[in-house]
């Protein structure tokens, strides 16, 4: 089982490769970006659990990368450890003021860096700020984002549930189930990138429930794309027989359908809310209605 996903942003090939090999051996998934722009693009596709960020980069310095990550809703929660040759007090303060979680200078002790990485990810998860399987914000971060909605306008909230997942877990196991969650998180990021805005938010409310807060004007396209892509691509998680028969055959002969999405959508344009509980309860009810309408259509 992976200990987490690390994004190493370092233009020195030898250092980057050494960190990739070392942390892979420590059971982390490691991705390397040589430029700040590549790192930002990588985060938009899939959120890491932690970023090791060099300050001196060829296209933009680490401070600019950190500032962009901290001011973008979807990446503002990711722990960042600055890795740099600079050891001046002013440089350390500058990085910490931008929201970096830690700071280590070159040459560094790899064992010390390992402990800092482990501690940062552990603390972040213990504070209930991200789901360890997907890296998506959870718990307190979702609650904070919902509270922000009460003070803003021009937003829509999508409550997205994966239906029929229990039958899948019974047949394929929890490892395959975690792969479905990671697939779903990547899919959400891709669809929001294509049809949403930079300040949209994606969170994981529970094992099978995701939340999207978007400021796009075309929510319908986002919802339809998400639903269609999930229906098409989830099939790859089943074996040939289950794909062909459209579900998992139970011992009693009944068929549990392939997984699908139920989506409830609320907006400040169509509803008025007095607290965040009303937002989530209304979205949950609309999600149940969506599931019922899909079941009726079948």
C-alpha cells in the first residue's frame, strides 16, 4: 500500500532522480517536475499528498509556484516543503509567509527529509484535511468551503455519489475499490479543468460521495460530461463477463448493475440557504431524486 503521493519539483536531474528512487523505495508514489509550470499542470490533473519544491527553477521560482498553489482553491491545502540552497533567514521567512509547511536546505540529510515528509503527510491527514486514497480535501476543508458559500454568489454545488459500489467491493475487494475512488478523483479533476474555473473546488465527503463547487455558467455540460465519461470508463474496472452482462450476477440470479453516478445540483440562483446544512441536505435529496429517475429510465 502506498504511503502517499509526492510531487518533487526540482530541475537538477541528479537530485530529482535520487529523490524519486529513494521515496519510491519508501513506498511512496513519486512524480517529478523540472519546471514550475509543469508542477502546476500536474496538480491540476491529480493532487499530490505533498510537494517537495525547489526555489530555483528555470521558468518561475518556487515562491511563485507556492503562491499560485496557495491562492488556487483546489491546491491550497497541499503541504509544501521548500528544498533549496538558500539558507538565509529572510528566504526561510519568505517561504513560510507564503504558506509553506517546512523548509530544508541543500545539502540535506535524506533521513531528515524522509521524516519531515512523513510527519507533514501524517499531520495533514490527522487533521482530517484530505482523503488518503485520493488526496482530495475532506472533513474540515469541505466545511470551510461550504461556509464560504454563504458569503458568496454565482456558485453551484454538485453532490456526486457512486452507486452500486458495495456490490463491486463484495466481488472485487477493497483494493479494486480504492482504484475506483482514485479513478473518480482523476475524472473529476479532468472534467472540472475542461468545463469549470480555476477557483472551483473538489472534495471527498465520504467513501463514495464527492463534492464539487463550481463557478461555471454551464453546469449542465459539466454534469453531462461527468456522467457520460464515468459510464464509459468505469467498465474497464470490471472483468469481461460483468461488462458484457451489464453488472455482477448474485448467487440468487439477480444482477447488480454496473456502477453509475447520482448527482444532485444546487445553486444560489435557484435556492436560498440559511446555513450549510441546508445546502448539503438539499443536494442530497436532489441526488436521491436523480438516482430514482435513472432507475425509472432503466
